[in-house]
């Protein structure tokens, strides 16, 4: 009888294996779960190598699809059982049903889960040496430990608790702490007791600090950014903070800070700091092509630690089709009054060419820039300069532009704010960016023009799936003359259209015009873009997009019923300096269809 039963079990197992293998030429269309009351479908799918076809894979119909593998699927069943056990279910039962469609070469999988009884936490104990005075400190962090009595047992909660205890004591001067967890399971009661065995070791202090390296930057300047002192309580977090702040000075190729833990004497740990300075002089040049800029040439010369004290001198120059000459010098004095506040002196000269005018700008600006965090900064700037404007059509001066306002002196202030929490500088998949600025021209020094200008822009990024991203942008601006001035300067007004604006039109082709069609620029603008970014293959990414917006002559005149719209498709090619962008777009709805094609570097926003 026993032999007969074994033969039957063997036959059923063989039949099941043959049934699985018979599906190996099908691709997985869908995977569904029933009975997973405690764990989500998403978390279960992450444990499996067998995955259903995604929307992106359906769109990439030319690629070969992954077929069902009986061996991988059997392994996935084991992984799911282990995952349930790690989450407090001792004896889960997982059965499945395979539903093939041989005609369409697809396979649906239905997984039925019987989670079974759950293991709950019964007791939580913390074992500390008798001679330690850290019990009070431990009590203060218990509220942050995820393990609680009567809560479902989970391996990841135990690991998280160990990390919290370890980090807390190491920050308090116990770098040699050891934390071990002991778990006692009572199967009959379906409970688990957890004990954390904590061995802090001796409290340690900062010993002798040794600063070494090949840097010519003065030791006194570097010491201002070293956030540790001899004899204070040892803290790994402070060492990491010091390393981070020294590296963010942008003066060093690398910064190494190491605690010599095998040389402890009288509970004091020696600290070794080694810095290697970046080259004092650096020169970067670039040549590129874009449908708007045509041939673009750029140069950046940088001198680090200029005149000592961590100061920086930067000389920049560039040439392109619409900006034949753009020169500027930046002298940066870091931490002028307080930490992370820089003073920037910025003389400049530029020549710009538009359809209706050409302008030469020269002057200088004085800026105070405060970096609050990696994500947030603000600045206050004073600018003094002169603009020389040449109109390309003399008819403009007669009716639309006061000729006395063409060559003028400008003096004014700008306040700006920036915040960004995007996860990738070149190709963000989540987060947002915001920038805003307010400028007032007409403060002293014989300023001949009086007006204010407000600008704000926000971009938002959201992952719809693993590799599909929805991106959006909203931008608006207002200008208005003050002190009785009748108009704003033509060279500072808003223009719209182009590779990073409304892509259904050429660069700066959207503008209020006079009777002869000359572009006058506007005093109000609103612009928005929506993009769907999806992978194609390898380094290539596709984009579908829509832009809309307009420019209006009058200040504070945003007529939402008078917007221009365009739609298009794009291709992105991934490179180390950002994606190469190819976009084709056309006006839609009320405007005449006419394709515009753009080649440039970087996403539109």
C-alpha cells in the first residue's frame, strides 16, 4: 500500500512538471493573486522572476518577448513561501492555475494563497551590560523601533530595529557597539519573543587630528570646515559631515577622513584627514550644433583658490547664431558673512540678435547667494549696466518704440529663489523644480527706465511605471512700467517659441506684432508643456508631448481663451552629458499645420 501511494504521488508530481514544461513556449500575459490579504500584489511580484508583460513591452512589439520558464516559476513558488515566512506566516500554502491561450501564444497565471496562522510578537527585551548608563538613552529611542508587542513578526522590522540601535549608540560615542537579535518561536502559541543583545563597548572620544595632503590651501582655512575637535565625544556622523563639507568646497579632488580604531589609547581615537587639491587652473572648451544655435562654441577658464581663502575666478565665453558674443567674469568669495553665503562679482558683455532688434549689453552685477540645503537656495542681486539697441526696421520707432528708450542706463535689484527635489539632474523621473524671481529696474545711478518683471516656473515629474515618466511644466511672467514710464524696453520683453518653448513654432516666433508684422515682444506670458517619456531600446527613449501658451502686449493680461497649441513626437539619445534631443512638432487646433524640427542637448525641461 505504501509503495502504491508513493507511485501515485510521483506520478502526480511528474504530471505537474510536464504541465509546467508544456507552457514554456508562451509569454506571460497576466499574473493574479487571491488570498493575499496581508501582502500586496506589488510586493509579491517583486519576489518573482516570472513577471507579466508591461505596457512598455507591448508598445515595443518588435522586441522578442520573454517566455514562461517552468524552472523559474518553480523557484518563484519557493521564494514566495520564504517571503511569507519572513513576514510572520509559518506555513503558507500556495497553489496555482495556468490558463494558456495557444492561439495567441500567451499565458495567464492565477496564484491562490492560503496564508495560514500568523506569528505575533509576544515579548521584546533589551539586554545591556550592568555597568552601562545608557538605559535612559535606550528608552528614548524605543518609540522609533518598529517592533511592537502583539504586532505581526517581520524579519525586516528586526533588521530595522538593529540598525536604529546601532546608529543611535554610534552617534553617542560608542563606535565599537555590537547588536545581536535572538528570536524564540513558540509554534503552539504562534508567538515570537525578540531579545536584542546590546554590547556598546567603551565610550570613545576624538583623539589627535592629523591633517595631511598636497594642498597649497592654508591649514587655517581648511580647519574652519573641520567640524570635530580633540577630546569631544566620538561621532561617526560628525566625521561624515566634515568630509562632506570639505568636498563641497569644490577645491579638492578627494577628501578622506578615517578613524584609526586599532590605535585607541585611553578611549581616544586618532583621526586622519587627507586631502588632494584639484588643479589650480582648468580650461574647458566645447563645440556643438543645434537647429537654433547653429554652430555653438564655448570656453570656460577657472582658477581655484584665487587670491587664497577658497576664492574662485571664472571666465566664460561663447558664440552662437543668436548670441554672436557672450562674455562674463565671475569672482566668487565663499562664506562671506555666514556659512554657505557667497558673494559674486559678475562683469558681463553680450550681443543678442532678434528678428526686430539687435542689442549690446554690458555692465556688472553684485550678488549674495545663500544655499540653505542641497535642494534650496536664494539670492539677492544688484545690476548696473547699459543697453545699446538697434532696430532692424525703422518703422518700429515711429509708432511702437520711443527712440529715446533705445540706448539707456539700467540700475536695479533682483530677488530669486530656487528649490529642487528631483532624483536625477539630466533625466529626472520623480520630484519637482521651482524657480522664481522678481526684478525692479529704476534705483539710482541715473537709471533711465523704471519697470518691474516677475517670473515663476515649476516642473513636475512622476513615474507611471518602472520606466515611463510623466513630465509637466508651467511658466508665467509679467512686466509693467512704473514711475509714469509709458512702455517697457523691447529687449527685455517676452518672446515665445522654439526648442525649449512652444515647439510647433520657430525660436521666438510667438509675439505681439505691429501692422507690418514686426515682433514687439509682450508684457505678459503663460507657457505650459506636458510630456510622456518612455523607453524604446538601448540608449534610445521616446517622447510624446503637447505645449501651449501665448504672449500678450498688456501687463497682467493672461487670456486663457487665446492660447496657441502644438503637439509632437521626440527621440532622446542618452549620453554622459545629457540626452541628445530630436523633436518634431506642429501647431494644432486653431493654427495652421507646419512641422518644426529641432536638434539640441538636454530635455526641454
